[in-house]
C-alpha cells in the first residue's frame, strides 16, 4: 500500500492541492481570547485577517496535541507501508515534538517525522514533492529522502509591512536586528534552519519585492517555486511573474495563501516566495 504523507496547516496548502496528492493536513490552533479555532477548518484566511486587523490584542497559537497526531496516524496508516510526517521547525512550534511523541505511541506502520526548517509554502512544497514520490510507489525511505532533500534545497524569502506581529508573537528570531530602525521600512527576511533572519530593508513595497527578486536570481538554477501572501494577491501575482522571468515560462509555481497561524506572526501585507534549487 502507498506511503502516506502528513503535514500541518502551517504548510498553507490549498485544500484542493492536498486532496489531489493525498496529503493529510493536521491543523494548528488559533486563540482569540477564550475562543479556539482550528487553522483552516474553523476559521479561514479572510475571516482571520479581518479580525486580526480590527483587534487590539494579538491572537495566540498552539500546536496540535499528541492525541491529534495519533488519531491521524491511526486513520491514514492502516494498510499503508508507512507514514512520512513533514512539519514546521521545532524552533518555531511544538508541532514537531507532538508528531515525534505520537509516532512513538503509534503501533501501526513505521512513521518518519521530518523537521523541514521552513514554513508556509516552503513546507508545502516539501510535502508536495514527497507526496509525488509516494503516489509513484516510492518506499518509506524514498519518500522521506525526497522531503529531506527538498528541505535542504529550499530557500524562503519574504517581506513584511511591519515587524509588529513577528515581534509580539515572539518569532522574530535574528530579525531582532531590524528593531529600532527607521519607521515605515519594509523588512525583507529569509527563513533558514528554522529561524527568521534579516536580509535587507526597503522604504517601499516595490523595492522590497525587487530585493526578493534579486535574492531569487542569485540562487542559480530553479527547479520549482511557490509564492504566498496574507492580504496582497496582486503583489503575489506580480512576484510570481518576476520569478517566472528568472526560471522560465515553464517553471511550476505553486500559489498559496498564508493562513491564520502563520498570518498571526506575518501580519497583513506579507508577500513571499519559496524556491527549490536543483
């Protein structure tokens, strides 16, 4: 039986893409006060960002429980040759540790749990690549190796409207260096080894996008890419066109909408890309 691929909702995969490739998505949670919502199930991106913009207090997030993962493993693992569970970095969330502990408790087929070191559509692309190998009849080791290889070759760049949400949410990482900079700058950041790092800062969104495009052009041969945004679809389309200009018209680009959990820290106006190099 085929190997099953599991990821979490910080992959920001469109439900249609996950369904087509047989990827099971385990939701993280978003908390507005005493109300808890499962990411992408009880609350979607549109409703979330409307509430985020209008509220004075930042929502909280939490990882799925060990029991949540164990339930999924029991559901998808029956009769399979194994499960590859692909996740947001342990440095950014307790999700990976929940998956590890669930894998230890699970009594069925073997489970490989992978910390990708990346997030959003970068994590989504790792899951997609693994799922393609699984659908082609790949073994547990081949599917896991595909996910790990993609994670090692993945580069994620993004720009924010403000560092406010990243700072208040405690996920600012080494981008802390940008705090105290001039007002009205757009921070340009990248994600590596599970942490957010500063790349540059720009005074306009156009210049911020141009800096991301330059970073992508400096990478060399692009195999595949993804583009994501929180509330800026036109900017995301423009960035996709720029990246296609670098990688060629036949370059496959997955478009993704940043969901509630990642959006809690990215905030409105964020645009970014995940690029897989050969």
